[in-house]
């Protein structure tokens, strides 16, 4: 597990946040709502299965095909006991781009790490949003949000303007708003559950 991750969160969620923290000194920006309004229609044949990243393995299944919701399950060990983490990945389509919103179901609050995804065959690549880019959108009043500095770490929470943010991320220039240097790559090892 990478530094700055929390032991009881699923590795995918912590990997996204930790990567952003290590690369920029900032945690990955989060939202209080889902970025993007059009759910990506999901086919269980295309998504259900066992997936692997550099940092762990996951079982992914379509939880709600019409609403673009995937269930992401990881079994890990914490304090000499097995721990099952279940989270939801909300996929949205905006101008032919796929946007993702990953919720930490165990936190009890609506907080999402978000960004853009490219899916081809049995691979999915996810890039989180850049903190600096979100700060600029807040300053330009294109979205609303809160910027906190704590222990030399900048935390950005988007609180409104989700549709405008989705439109921005889905443009060609939207790629510049993402952490392109260290994406999370998921490969499906086995189809079906």
C-alpha cells in the first residue's frame, strides 16, 4: 500500500488519492455530488469479473446497468483479520468521454474522487482530476468549492457546478485538468463472477 493511504479503505480508492498526494503534495480533489448527469449504460458481460491493478485485485460487477453503477469489492488484511471493502464506481458519459466518480461507501458521507476513464477491451485506465486545475475553476467561478490547507497539504472539495465541471473534463482541453503522469490501470483477468 502506498504512503498516506488508510488501511480500511479499498486499495483502488487509496491508490488514487495517494498518487495525487505523492505527485503534487495535494490530496485528490473530491466532490460532494456526482460529476456528469448521463449514466453510462453498462453491460455485465463487459464489466463483471476479476480485475487487477499494480496495487491489488478486485471483483467488479454491474450493480445498476441503467444508472451506470459498478460495485468494486476488495478483500484485504488489516490487523491480522480479513476485511472486505465494498465501494461504488459511478460512470457517466459526457460528449463521448467517460467520467468516473468513486465513492468511499464506508466513510458514511457522500464524497467522491473523480476524473476521466478510458475503457478498451479488458482494460480500464483512470486519471484523477488535478487539484490546481480545480482551484483555478473555483477562482474563475465556473464551479464552487472549498480549498483547505492542512499540514502543507492542499485539499479541494467541489460543492457545486457539477454539470459545468463534467463539460470541462470532457473536452480535449479537459485532459490538461487530469493527473496524466500516473494513471491507475485495471486489467480484467477473468470474465464473470
